[in-house]
């Protein structure tokens, strides 16, 4: 396949300042008429051919300035339209008529039908499945869109921008015309038509502009959109207050659809959402669902400025909009909820998704230089690490200079398609600082590591920190350059307070941050009266790994006293991880695992420390996941040994602290109205974390069954179901709960996804058979991405012992599922396949079996570019 390279970018010879589209909708023969005002760019020869992108299109008609084109003057295939000799005039009108079949579009890119609703997905290259176009993000055009459909089937006709006109037509048809005054790239085009329930509200912007808000959902689900509407209004206000960004159209619409490849899409004025990220109430959604809805509603809304008003010059710059917008949604959620808890959750997500990517065969820079299939670059690196890089810019420059840089960027590039260089230059110009070394965070793949040791000289009252940086090699980048790593730290004294030093030498140390720029730093702090405990990477100031020589005493002390909550959580988490790694080695060596009494006592103390936030305590009590432990071990992984170690530690903590955990569990009982706010969610999180431990003790199954029976909301019900299915699989309590859940929610596909998920993640060798059986369940469908992700995706990503079954059956089943998904939806299949990215770190037996599955997939004839790209990179 073709490889696209950043260095090959050149501006297009032609521009499309105006785009007029009209759609006559029908499931298998939608007529699309595009009238494009084409303009030759200044300085381009009149002989330059006009080449437009297509993808599977059927051309019906072609005219220039109202005159049909002779067939000899153009060449057309489903994927390309070339007009060899366009008119000499600088501007001309090109009319293109195509026909598309939304009902047959299972790839969910371009125009498709979801549950009878016409909708579009154009990012990244879906617009070319609708009409021939210069389908690249640096072609900004003003769109006017006319949509026609039978009124009974599609009473709502929506597109981008503001509504201009609507009216009746013959034979029960009607039409609507929309105009978007803001020039936009084709990937932000959207159309929705169907019969939907509507929730309306309004928002008055800070300059007094009235905006009509609409959320469109399946009929009967309107009440489930209340939380999303509230999150939208809070997002609009927050963006004004924190970034000075005001909404710019008269309407803002959101449509929830059930078939969607990703979370949501930020089309200008008409966001389209996976219904999973809109619909929620206490009966059907967990606290995690509410938090996701809040974050994704905000994320797509924030794109209005970071992505839409300023877009990307080319797809290599994807992080320009995505990394920045993730950073913005993280900050929003931190302000709406608990900042430390949110930050710890972000760290866990980054480690779980981005670190394995950065440390495996799919590693790529935040701004990649090459791709074969752009859909495969909507990754944790571009999104999550991209966000961490923006956060580090704020750490390096300070909040005021950061805001000045953002203001300058937004002002300077409004209405443009920009690059990462433009973004960095705005911060350099606003702050007067040089970010050239820092820019490596965008260009260099891999997770940097800092090796740290420290020593205290009581006689000299000096504390010295030795730091050495390294960046491991990644595919096609064997030699790495030295990075600028902002490392937040504290020297914690015996009273738990940060010690004040007299002077420091060996690195720039600024406002609690060591700026690591060289390979080695020896940093000496003077005026230190006693040996401090060293707290590092506070607030997770840099997305790095740390190898720190540190006494267990210090870690225990920091777990109880570090004033930085993230570092405090990290200290305890490191103690747990070290214990679990040691235990899994003991188990592999045929021994019984040994844990220190102090560790389980510490877990009990943290659980019962009412001075700490409840949500924080829940996070601290969650043992490092099996995949996290595997990543820390690095190679020769035996998932069964890791699982056994984790179970043994959980049991030990439960046994050592049984009465106090049970007492706390009783005290946290719910006796009020459900509220999805941070306080309520924190209490439920802690109580459910306790249940997970208590379920390991005598009568654990009946305790979990009571928890399930008495649950008054989905968070508690799903938590109890998980505990029963995972810890008491096969018992009457577990089978009873699964059956009762199934009958209660049989007609609610989004809730049934939770039922699939719980069963797909049951640890152990037998789950592959359960999952295979569930693919025939009446609620399951291979053509709905949410269903596939809930069952097959969960099995591969969240079931270490099941997926990595020693006989390779997990991989074989998964391989079949990937190929099955690929026949309909290559993008979904490629994303699913990335679950195998860490196959090389497995022990030899499993590694060979995983490789055999990957080879079987790559040997399949007629593989899509999407799946071939992923599988070949994993095998390389
Ligand atoms: N910008 C959006 C990305 C997206 C997407 C990409 C490829 C194929 C389908 C897609 N749906 C949405 C979502 C976002 O990050 O905001
Ligand atoms: Zn985004």
C-alpha cells in the first residue's frame, strides 16, 4: 500500500471556496449533487490538472459552468476524478452528481443508516465516499446544504451551521437548507435525517448571543439526554471562563446514533455521538458512564475552537486538535470534579493504553511522519500523550504565559489550517522562551525513563539527586535525542511538609520543577537539616517511567504523608506493584507468595482514613491491573502467575482488615437520592471497592448477592454483578444475578453491553467458550461496533488469563472475530487487532501461538489497508 509522508506535503493547486450540496435521500440510491466553486491558487499554471478524491463512488453527471463535460476530457474511477484541462479562468463552477447507497454502508464512513437514521461520518477521509472532492483538511470551504427526504420517514433534516429555509415538496417530501458561514474542511461536514426525539434548551454567550441547543435521540429516550444537556451548558460556560472561547453559531445540535465507529464527532454545529456517550440515568448508567458523557460532550464542544475554527493542515498534525482538546477536556473535568482524583485516573489510563503502545511495535511520535492508513493513527499516543505534552508546555511556561500563548495561537490562526510548528511558535512568541528541545516530545516516539538515586550528607547538610535520562529505541528510530523533561518534585520532611532548601546547583530548578535536559544531572540542594523522602514526578508532570532507588520506608512514609496526592497514590501503588511482581515470581517458581504485614495494614489504613477523599481511597485500593503488572515485568510474561499473585494479595488484604473494611462498607450504605456528582460517585466507588475485597471472605457470595439485590442504581448493580461473575463464577448467586440482569435489560442494548462485558472479562480458561457462545446471543451483532467492543474487545483487552490461554485458543478465536469484523468494518477490525500489540513480551509458548494468529490474519487474501497496516506493523 501507499505510504504517506509528512515531507511530501504540498499545498493543493486548486481551492474550493464555496460548496453547495443537495441530497435527495433514499436508502439504496441517494442522489448527491455538488456544485463546487473551484479557484486556481495564485501562481499555479493554467495547465495544472484538477484531481479530486473519491472512494467507491458512482458518477452520474459532470458539468463545468453549466456545460456537460465530454467524456474524453476527464477520467473517472470510483476513487478518483481527474479533469486534465480545467478552464483557464481563475474561478469556475464544477457540478458533480453521484449516487450512494447508505443502507449498504457497513463501514460507517461517509453517508450511512443507523437504526433508520441517515447520518454521516467524514473524519478522516469519509467525505470522498459522498462526492468527489479535494478531501484534505487544508481545503476550507463555505457550505450550503439542501436535504430532501420523505417527511414521514425523516421529519428532522439537519446539517452544519444555521438553518436557512425549510418547506414542503410534492409526494410527501420536504426539504431543509442549512448554511455554515465558517469555512471548514470536508471532514467536518455532517448531515443527519430521520425521525428522532428532541430535547431543547438555550445558552446565552458572554457577549449576549442566544444559542438554541438541541439533542436528538431515539424516540422515548429524551429523559436520558438531560445529563448530556447539562454537561453541554457547563462546557460552553467553562470554555468562555477558562479559555475565552465563545460559541459562534445560532444553533448547536447533537445527535445520538447507535452505530458509530468511535466516541463522537465534532462536525461544525452538528456533533454526532455514539449514543453510549449521551444517554444516561441512574437505572442504566454507571458513574463512569456519567463521567465519560461529561468529558466527551465537553471534548467535542471544545473542538469548536481547537479543531474547527483552527484546523489541521494535514493529518500528520492530528495531535494539534486532538492532544490539545483532550488537555482541555481533562482540565474541564478536573474543575467539575476532584482534580487529584481526575489526575490519578488520567495517569492510570495513560499507563494502561499509551505506555504499551509506546513500548511496542505500534510506537509512533505524537506527530507521526508516516502513515499507510490515517484511521490507524487515532491513537492513545496522539490523544493522551498529545494532551500530556500540552500540559508540560503549561508546566514549563507557567499558567500565565501558557494562557498568553493559547490566546495568541487562537487569534493568529483563526480560520486557518495550522501545524504543530505554528502552535509551538505561538507559545515561544508569547513567552520569549525557546521550545526547540521541548519540541522533541512531538517528534520522538518512546517513553523516556529517568533513573534516579539520592544521597544525604548530614555533615554538609546537603541532599544530592543523581538523574540519568534514556529513551528506549522504537520502530525506525534507534537513536534518540535528549529530551527536556519537567520533573516536579518535593523533599518531604519528617513532619510531612516540603523542606525549604537554601540553594541548588546542577540543573534549572524552578517552582518545584527540575528541568532535566541533559543525559545526566547531579543536583545538589544545600541547607537541608535532615534526610528527606524524595517525592518525584508530582502531579505526573511528565509522561515517563522512573527507576528510583528508594527505601521501602520512604515509600511507606510517602504513601501516608506526601502533600501531592498523585505522588502519594503513586508511592502506595509502587509498593503494591513491587509486591505483586515478587509474588508472581515466587508463584512461577512453585512457591507460595509472601507479602509483608505492613502492606496489608497500610491498605487498611488508607481505606479507613476519613481525612482522605472517598474516591481517592477507592483508587488507592484498586490493585494494579494484571496488564499493568505485566508491563512493569516487561518480558517473559506468564499471565496465570500474575493473576494468582494478584488474587493472593487481595485475599491477604481482605483477611487482615476484614472487620474494619466491613464496618466501613456498612457505614457507606446509600440512603438518599441518587446524584451522579463527584461526592456520590466517590462514596459508591469506595463501597464497591470494599465489596470486591469482602467478597473474598466467607459468605462473600451472599454479601455480593445482597448488594446486587438491593442496588438502587446501575453503578452498584454492575459492581455487584462483576464481583459475583468474577469471584464466584458458577455459583447460584452468580448465575442468578446474570439471569436477572439479562431479563431486566434485554431490550436495552447499551445496558446489555455491560452484561456482555462482565462475562467476557471473567478470568480463566473457560471464558473463550462463553464468549464464543455469546456471539450467538440475540442481543449481539457483529455489525454494531459497541456490541463487538463490549464482547470481543473486552475479552482481548481486559481478560489476561482468558485471552492468553496457554493453548492459544483465545488468540485463535480472536483472530476469527477480527476477520469477521473486517468483512463489514475494516476500521473496527484494525482497532480490535491492536489488542495483540504486546505479544512479544509473552513467555515463549504463548508468544509462538500469538504470532501464528497474526500470521494467519496477515496471510488472508484481500485484507483491508486498515487491518493489513496494523498486523504488518505488529509483526515487523
Ligand atoms: N475527531 C473525532 C475522530 C473520529 C473519527 C475518526 C475516524 C473514524 C471515525 C471517527 N469518528 C470520530 C472524534 C474526536 O476525537 O473528537
Ligand atoms: Zn477529538
